[in-house]
C-alpha cells in the first residue's frame, strides 16, 4: 500500500535521506531501525507531508503523494503520530481526541471511535476533562496513539513510540500495537531506537544508517543478523 | 466632587477604555499565537477601522452602527490581503523577515491614510455622544456605555468561537502545535490566513468602537500597537483571560493616573510601568504561553 522509491531529502545542502526504497504491503507491520540522526524522523515527516522530498516517489494506494501537504495526506488515511507525542497541551484529553477526528463530519461515528479508544486506554476516559499537558509521559503517549486512531487510519506511522517510557510501559505499548494490528487490521510503519521491541513486533524491517537503507530483511532474520546484533542489540 | 465619586468616575472611565483595549489585544494575541508572528501592523488595522467607520458613517451617510458592521468585514478582507501579499510569502523564512514586512505594511497603511484622509484629525459624531447618564454623581455618555457593551460582546463572541466551534478549535490546535494540527488534517495555511483576517477585524472593530470617544489621526495606529503590547505584557501572552485582565488593568491605570496625577504624563507613566514589569517579571505579570 506504501511504496517509496529512490527518495532523496535535503536539509539545505545536507543530504538527510538518499536512495530510500521502502515498502509496506497490506496487512504488514514494518519497522525502520537505526541510531539517532540516521534519518528516521525525516523519513516519517516526508511520508506524512511535513517535509518535501527533493527527488523520488512516494506512492500510497497507487497514488503519488510526495510533496502533498500534511493535511491532504491525513485525509487520504495516513496518520502520523509524531516523535515526542505532540499532544495539544492546553486542550483537554477529550478535545485532543476530537481533534483527531477533525477530517470527519459524522459526529456519531466520532463518538463511537472515542468509545473504542477509551476501551483500549481506560485511563484516557478517567482523565478526559484534564488538560493534555498535565498528563504523565505514558498517558500522553496513549493520548497521541488514541488521537491517531480517531483519524481512522489506513496506515499508521509511529515515530519512536517507546521514547521516554518505562520498561513496563514499553511492554504495554507493544501489546497495544499488536492488538491494533491483529484485531483492528491496521497497517503500521514504525521507526524505533528500541530495536528489540520493534523487530519482535514487526513482520519486516529496514536498517537505516546515515540516511541510507543498509539492510532489509524479515524481522526475525534481522534479529539474528550479525550487524544488527552488534550495532543495535549490543550482543 | 468628593474623592469617592472621583474614584468611581475613574473606574467607569477606566473600565470602558479597558474594554476596547481588551478587544484590541485579543486579536493581537490570536495572530501571535496562530502565526507565531509579532504583527507590527496590528494597531494600524485599528486606525483603519476608525477611519472606515468615519467614512462609512459621514461620507457615505450610513449612520454609526451600519458603518461599524461594514468596517468589521472590510478590515477582515484587508487583513487577509495583507497576509497573502506580505506575510504568507515569507512563511518559513526565519522570524525577522515577516516581522519587518509587517513593519513596512504598517507604514504603508499610515502613508495611505495620510493621503486618503488628509489635513486635520477626524471626529466620528454619533447621537450617543449627546446623551449623558448620571448615577451616584458619576456621569458617562451613552456612547461610552455602548462602546463598552459592544467590545465586551465581541470579546465574549470570540471566546465562544474559539472554545466551541470546529474552526475555533482548529485555530487553538494550530497555536499549540502546528505540526500536530497539520497531521490531524487541519489546513494550517488557511488557519494562518483566517487568523490574520480575524485579528485585523477585531482591531478594526476596536478602532470603530473607540472612534467616537477620541480624535482620529493616522498616528493612532502605532499608539494602539503599543497598547496591545502593554496589555499582553500585563496579562500574559496567548490567553484570552490574560488579555481581558491586562486590558482592564491598562484602562484603569490610565484613567487613575490621568484623573489623579497628570493626564499629560500618562504615556510616560505607562512606559515606566512596563519597564518595571519587564524587569521584575520578563514573561509578563501573569505570563503563560499557549492560547486558551
């Protein structure tokens, strides 16, 4: 459903991404792993339209989306949950969720989706009248994912969802992503520094280094790969 | 007049003046929040609003209220045009370039005003200026009362618009996190255009409402900008509640200083007050960051 070919992105004269070839097929969870500064966030921002590609193509469900604006891409069903969560801090939890359904007109469906999100994250219902900025890091991550689900995505882009979470919360998060994938049939593209968690969840993976894809394989094969084990798993 | 009557009189004067400062400042804070831009031309929309009301009311003979109602969408449109011509092309080109552009726009508007309304100051004459109410020794014109009520109603209207409507919520979301707003499907480019139009319309309304109380000249734009800055500094950047608080504080300060110390020295005192506040509390008296 997502097909990236020969993608180049520059920050001024600096090349942040080069010759990127990544795809996500229907029903897949795909992980992109790599160190800080490898270009993972740049990749996500380029897919979701916050950054413009300088060369190459990004096709989503057969349609070229490279260079389209962020809100148009959100309308097509790609929902990007940004690094650092990006909740609206002065809005309540409920308002944040409602903003997630901004592109939809049908209030009844939005109410229904909110109930589903509350089922997935009961703590959000308890805190629905609280300002998002006052939530803990873990709660903000749940809210960010909940807000993303409100947009009823066809493809979910998750940027460093485990960042700043305790090991227990990372475990919960992994289970949640599993549920989203298996029960809700969500396609997910995930970038992570937490390589073990990402590859255990994913079907396939890519290793990004200095703006280039250096490895591509099934997730289980990458977990066994010498380079990955040495560089990212510390084995 | 006894001292207590004099105090009451200054409270009435200060509160009616303050209500217009509130209106002026909520627009200022709105454009600053959504566009992340210090709009130097904000006060010039206020000046333009006053002149437009004068022209619609006296030259076109429409009467005061129809003139105000017409000046509001007019300043909205001019604000939107200013955004398209002088602010939008500079989006993402650093912080200073768009601010300098609004400075150029401010002086452009002032130069145009000097050409269109040359010569002496203008006065907006309304029948409400000739009706005076007296209450417990305190007197005020009907115009002052109407100005106060209209300014308050517009501010309340803006508050409910931002809290309750979908576009209002999208404006707040854009203020709080522009990338996230775009990612949930908000066209943040349109929000910037709309916010500048709306802030210009609010400033224009403030100018039109205060017009009958003071003389109008092209120079009032810069003074209005300064007052909007002072209000934001007093009440804190970004919140409507802060603008309301700051607006009334400034109105009362001016009325009391003018009434009890020396009217001519009021601007000097306001500047001194600002420097003191800045030194003591750099983020403003009740400083906060986000638009509520």
